[in-house]
């Protein structure tokens, strides 16, 4: 699964996630920032959490998107 413009990395860039059933996970670096996270899809809800580590600060994000 491609997560386009993930964490505002740009509309022409994406993070690639592996999917297994209703779950997904990713671990990828882009432009010096390491992204690692996981999530799931259930009953029209996409829930996920991830960290973004640029070597100076680690941001932790949790979100849910509703269909």
C-alpha cells in the first residue's frame, strides 16, 4: 500500500506499507527521517500510529480516519 504525501513529505512522494489481512506496517526512511509504524482497517475506520525520527526529535503520531 502506498501512503502518498505521508507526514507531509510531498505530493510526489510516498511511504510503502506491507499489508496482511486488515493490518499494515511500514519502516522506511525518506530525506533523513525514519518512519516506523503500523495500523489496521475495520468497520470503515483506518487507525494507525507511527514515529518520525529525524535524528534530533522523535514525533509520535496516532490517528484514525473514518470512511
